[in-house]
C-alpha cells in the first residue's frame, strides 16, 4: 500500500511539474513578429542574416519582407554552402533595380508554370503507360534494359556484383 501511495504521489508530482512548465510557457509568449517590420524592428540575428538587404528593407512590401524573414528563420539550419549561396543571391537581389526584380519575378512565374505543365504531361504519359497490358509494356523496354532486369532479378539481394576493378 505504501508503494502504491509513493507511485501515485510521483505521478502527481510529474503532472504538477508539467503543468507548471506549460503555465510558464503560456505566461511569457514569444513576441509575435509584426507583419511589416522596419529594419530597426528586426532582431540582431535577423539584421545580420539579412544585411545585404539593409538599404532596401524599408522599401519592401509586407509580403516580400515576410518571405525574407522566412529565409532568415531557416538560415541557422542551413549548411555552410547553403548559407553562402543565400548570401550571394541576396546581395545580387539587392543590386537589382525594381524593374529588374519584377522581370525576374515574371520569369520565375513563367518557369513555374512551364514546370507544372511538364509534370502534368509526364504524369499523363505515365498513367497511359501504366494502363498498358504487361506484354505491351515489356515490349517497350529497350533490349539492354531487359537483360539488365533479368540479371538483377537473378542476383540475390545484399551481394554486390563484380566491380569494374574486378573485371580488369
């Protein structure tokens, strides 16, 4: 009976501690980001990451600021190569005139549209291929792929085939 009381009191202690932590988290919520913050309202980390845009920041509209703040949020988790790429692109973007930026956005939208159309076409072709009878699909496979497929099917998994070094 004593052990039952002890385990019950431990459970209550854990539950109370968890509630206290939740209450502390709710009592001091993080400052929500303003929808259209000025450069001075950014925190030091955001200003450091977005430094190439400092001169242009207050001229940007709310949507573009939101996009750049998203980049700044993801930035700490990026690889060094990714960080360097972002900084280079940000610098180049800051150097563009408003007309050049609009042209770049226009081209980007066009590329996205073309990419979606291409993917849609490929999906349609794949569905058509999948609807073919197995014999017809097999007849469409190139001969060199057919022999490769048979060889791979006969080899047990986990055992690599001979390497190019072994064949010499």
